[in-house]
């Protein structure tokens, strides 16, 4: 029997059974239990996924669904597939290599219940560095992700993505306003979604380390992270910026942006001219200093020579 649950958890996976097993146990360890988990197997081997779910069948108690995709249109298409399979009032994306503190759902659901004016909530996130050693996953270090984060603001996100999916819980209702995940973004789709979310809604922040973003910098293939292995991140960073710029221009026109780009270009060129003048003055000062130094050296040599010849003359006298 399928149980809808207040929280819909979308778990994307592909050929990482060791990590998937940890993720499933992580969801089952949550103290908040009113959830439904949908596992989206994105063209991975279905047998290990089914076996891991079957081993935990009694503990899931009908709160899990599995979708085996036979063709992949990318990471965000997998997320949208999970959205279509769930109906909870709250949504979160839990990748198969990340983890939560057991209190993550209880804390974030409680926060949104208590703050109806906020559409989402983010918790402090810890980056966990790890290595794969045979059948074991070995932690080798950890540090805070954006340790200076105290608020979730659009101004911050315009510069760089300061959020990761594992640390975010949001209301499903936001999709009616901002749409779903952009499937054309092979990477950086979460940043695009966060930008659209912050553009329309207030997002809360819980200053507790309840989310853990696991990274394996030295891993390759299925065990790697897209952020460390995907060389297209810079290109998709530009694509996200361009998508939002075109959205802005479509709504507001290009006039203001054209004025600002000309103004910034003029200011930049003026700054360069001032720097060039300053460099010329520095060069002139250095040349003058060298000249003064040479004159002083010549004077010292002259006086030494006079003293030398005067001394010799006296000794002969």
C-alpha cells in the first residue's frame, strides 16, 4: 500500500548501491516519519535497487516507490519524474550519496509549519570528504559549507550558489508559480531552481548543521560528484546566468541594462587610465631615485678619490 506522506523525498540514483544503501538507511533514521520516498533510478541497473528496497520493506511500511528509467534526459528530468510520482505538501531532494541528521525533517517541517510566510527553509550544511575503500566508505575530513551563511538571500545567490539540495525543504505549492526543474540544464539545475525560488519567495534559515553534502574528489565514474568531475560546470554557470538575463529582458526590456553596462565600461576604462597615470608617476619616481642615487655615488667616489690623493701627497711630502 502506498502512503502519500506530508513530505515527498525524491532520491536520484544510478549504479551506486553502496551509497544508495546508506541513503535509504538515512531516510529511515529520520525521527519525523510522515514521508513518502520515491527512488528515481536513472538508467542504472534495477536489480541492486530493488534488492536494497526489499531488504528494508518492513521498515518502509509502504512509504517507498521506485521508478526505473530506461532512457535518461538528465538529472533535473529525473527530479521532475520524482515530483510527478509524489503529492506531499513539502518536497526535498535527497541524492543517493548525501545524508541528513536524524532531526532534519522534524526541524525543517516544524520551521515551515511555524512560518507560513516562508516558502522554504535551509539548514546549515557540512561538506564531508570521503574515499571509497573496497566495500567501505571512509570519511577523511569535513568542514562547513559557507560557514559565514546567516541568511538566505537572492543577492548572495546572484553571485554564486550558496545552497545545495540536501539542505533544503520547500513547499510543493511553489511549483505553481516558478515551474519545475529546467531539464535542459545537465548541471547547475539546482542553482537555477534556487534563483527562481528566491526571486518569488522568502526562505528561512536554521543555523544547525543538519545536512551533509558528501564529496569524493579523487573518485571517478559512477562514484564521483558532478561538481568535481563535470568539466561543463563553467559553461552551465554561464547558461544559467543567460537564461535569467533573458527572462529579465523579456519582462523589463534591455534599456536599463544597456545603460549600466555602458556606465560600468566607462568607469572601468577611467580606472585603467588612472592606473596608467599612476604607473607613469611611479616609473618617473623610480627613475629619479636611480638618478639621485647615481649622483650621490659619483660624489662619494669623487671625495674618496680626493682624500686618497691628498693622503698620498702628504705621505710623500
